C-alpha cells in the first residue's frame, strides 16, 4: 500500500471510530425498568392470595411476622406446625439463637443443650417426631418456573408456588432451597427429630449446602426485618448466652384464626407470568448509569418473589 493510501485509510478510520462508538452507545439500552416500574404494570391476575390456613402470624415485640407454609413440599411438617399454632404451643416461647450471616432460630428455651428439660413445654396433640421431608417425589404437574442460568446445587432451579426450589428429574426428586427468608425445621442428628417445634429462618448468604439435609417448610412474606435485624448471639452457634437476651414470642396464630378485621391481606406475585419474567430479565441484564457491565446471569437466591398488601397502589 502506498503512503498516500495509508494516509487515506488512517483518516477514514479516524472518522469512523467516533461514529462506531456513537452507534454502539445508541445500541445499548438506555434504561432497564426497575422492579417498581415493572410491578406497577402488572395485571391483577398475576398475583395470588395465599390460603389463610397456610399463613402463620408471629407476634414479636418489634412487630408482626407472616410466614407462608409449603404443604406441597413438607405436608407432615406443615400439618404438625398448624396443630401447634392452633393449640398455642408457640406462645411465650422465644428466639434463642441469631447467628450472623446464617439463621435466626426460635423454640422452647428449655430444649437448649443447657436448658432444664423438666420444663419442656408439652406438644399437646402434635407429633414429637416426623419422617424427614427433605425432598418430595418429582411431580410434573406441580407448578415450576425454571431459571435460565442453571444451578450449582441441582440439575434445575426455579420457583414453585412462589418458593425457591430445585429438582432433579433423573433422580425423581424436587425440594425447596435455603434462600434468604426461607424457613426450615431445626433438628438433632436423628433425621426424624425435627417436628416443627423449633424453626429457623435464613438471614444471611444462602446456605444451599443444607438443601436436602433439613426440611424447609415455607418462607417469610412480611416482617423479615424483625428477624434479620436482631442482636447476634455471643454463645456457640449464635445462641444467646443469657436468658435476658432472648426475644419473647407473645403468640403465633394461623391467619385463618385471626379476626378478619385484624388480618393482613397479602398477595404474592405469580412466577408464571410476564411480569415475573421481566423481573428476571431486568436483574440479569441491568443497563443504567450505575451498571456498566450487566452480569447476564442470575442465581436462584438472587431473586425474591415480590409480596404486597392487597389494595396497595401498583
């Protein structure tokens, strides 16, 4: 190439580069909708109202916590927990353990390793032991919204009835996952020792290694801040070293047994609709002034299914 031609090519490139850069800028999406914007456009039929028989209302000094049970995944534990709630077993128990970046746990203080076992509260007609419900049989008819990016812990991950879940068709199993806000059943080494009399909620990074090793029975729909914001225990595993540090539970009731005028009418976004799909896409592909490099992927516990009070502005 002659010197003249090389100079012409360099000039052409110098002119073209800014144009290409501007074109690339124009091709980049200017704005990724925020969750608030997407939810504002959701249709009424994209929301479901949980069965009041599957909602626990726990009253703490800080406020009210609402938990949705998952009977399709842990039917025996859900039934036992309902029995304990109806018979007021949880009343006047306590939050006994808050381990940083892990779990908040509640139950009978007398059941602690150093507790006075003679003072254990009677379970009434609830069962003291149950078969482990760590997984359930794979059911293709059970709703399941699969996430697109795969999962480290399972062959397939997604959401089932609003709960983060995983499944393995080859092994014929599916189960709920230990994501933030999920509620599980405390137990000893014996797999049948978890009755639901002691429960915990995940308050930190998702301990997915616990999946299929403990029964996961539901998730917190409202009041998570009251469980995650408690002082951390200073004893082993985050147990409160002094009885005075424990947080009293005044009562736990099924929402179906709460007076109608005092009920909290919650709705959960369905995961099989266009709005949830748009939420997932927006989280995977953030384009705005802050996110210069969108991840292009999302993991199971990186998404929290939205909850709202019925009648709230959309």
